[in-house]
């Protein structure tokens, strides 16, 4: 019987039982896609990250309970936390390589970890009627990024009180739907719904902020912003717009370590 070491980390939080939980599996070499998907389904977390060490970088892939995804911020943050704190990685920066998203970096600054991700390219779209049906409210503006729709609402209260139609959202030709507004005591707030990826509402979505950062940086005229995702668990993020790169900062807490037994 072979064993796979597994860690569970709460990302984008400084306390347990908040932020976004992710599982991290450190492998010696790649296992089958089918086995990774089965582990992701068994974990039943928003994402399970699988990491394989190479010479000067780490290959990384991410699985929800139902599908492999192109990019996942919180599970990448969790993977870096494991490398820095659990397996003796001594450098100040981790370089990941994703077959779907290319080079991704995570560096430490004080007690924060910062994701260095490619910035999304957005285009305003005229799908307001369709998104209105998904949200049961009329958005002010709608954008489409590489993988997600983004709907801007009028206030933080609107984001808190949103009553999404998850069935309609599941039929969008996208990974999911981000809703966002200017925040009351942070620069902007958001929520993220992705039933088509097996996640009705994601607690804290690092990758969604590669879309939100350029959007709000332009609207607010700022390059550094504080953000909060208003899910039940909630999470906070430091966001920096570096033109074609987005820096997304947060803390992480190790919840659990264990072993997966594979027959």
C-alpha cells in the first residue's frame, strides 16, 4: 500500500475555521488524472492542489470535487504555506509551473504570502439581462474575463443580500460568476459562485482577484487595495496592480496533516 502525504490549510485568513480551506498533496511524481480527481472528490473541498518538486520549481495542478481547473489562488497559497512551513523549503520565493496557467510565484513578506499571478484581461459585455436573471437583481455593469463573468452591484449591502439562481449560473459558459461592489471599510468586496465547477459559493477566491484587481484599480485610481470576500467563512486580501501581473496577499493557517492510503 502506497501513501500520499496530505495537508489541509485555511487560506486568506489568520485564524482557523475561516478563509478558504484547501488540501495539498506533495507527490514524488505525477499520479493518474483519475486518481487525482478521485482524491479531490473524496476531500470534497473547493480545491485540492497536487505538487511535484522539480529542479528549481514545483509543478502544480488543481482539482475541485468534479473537475480540474486552470487556476486556483487559495490552493496555491496553501501549497506555498506547506512548502515554507511543513517540508523544509528554505528559499524566500516559490516558483510554481502550471500546465494550464504557466509560471506562478509566491513570496513571503513578513507573515503574509503574496501570489504573483497573470492579470486577467476584461471586456465589458452586454449580457446584463442574462446576468440579471442569474442574480435576481440588475447589475450596474457586466464584464467577461478569461474564465468568469463579473457583475458590479451598487453597494456592499447588495453583495451581502444577493439571492443568486445557482441553476441559471450553472448554465453560463464560464467557470463562474463574480459579484462585486465598492466596500464600506475596504476598497472592494466580492462573492463568487461556480456551481458548474462543483462549488456553489467559494469562500475566498484568489484567482477571481486577478479580474477584480485591474477592474477596481482603474475605477478607484489606486494600485494597492484591501479587499474582502463576503462568504460565510469570509477572507481578506491585499491586492496590488502591477499592470500585467496581480499581487494577491494573505495569511494561512495549517489545520490538519495526514496520509492517504492508496491500494
